[in-house]
C-alpha cells in the first residue's frame, strides 16, 4: 500500500451575504489518511472557516473537545485573498466546511480540500 495526494473542490464560486454563513459541499472523509489542507480563495468579505463533521452526511456538528472547547478551526481569511492552510482534521465519516462571513461584505469563495489518501 502507498499513499497519494488527493484533492476535491468542495466550493466553486459560492456566494454568501454579509454577516451570513455558507457551507461547502460534503465528502466521504474515510478516504483521508490523516494529513489535510485547504486552498481557499475569496473576494471582498472576510471568512472564518471551520470543519464540520457528520456520521450520516445529513446531521452536521461543530466538533468540540470533552471540555467543551471548539475544535475544527481552519483559518480566518481576509478580503480578496488566496490561502493554503494545513490544519488538523477532526476524525469523522463525512466532512464539510462552514464559511462564516464576519460582517464585512458579500463573499464569493472557492475551497479545495487537499489530503493524503491511502491506495
């Protein structure tokens, strides 16, 4: 067995309103072998990006630690930026990303998940 770098575009030119929340498409995260990054491109608005987890690809959760502290933070991206962020993925059968526009402007964004996949 070996591994390869895989990528999946989960959002392509999605638009969310000022001070609103958007969500990327989801994917079967059982393919991920532990390493992950996102390539985020946004215009105008500022976004806080967090991972969400699901067991059934229907009900979504913001992951927390046993002490109740938030997990799943990826990054905060400022207006008109492209960032490549390595992050610690939260173990889950399905994943998507919550994009929270932080009251700056209408946001158009794209997000690609890059991850190590076992072959």
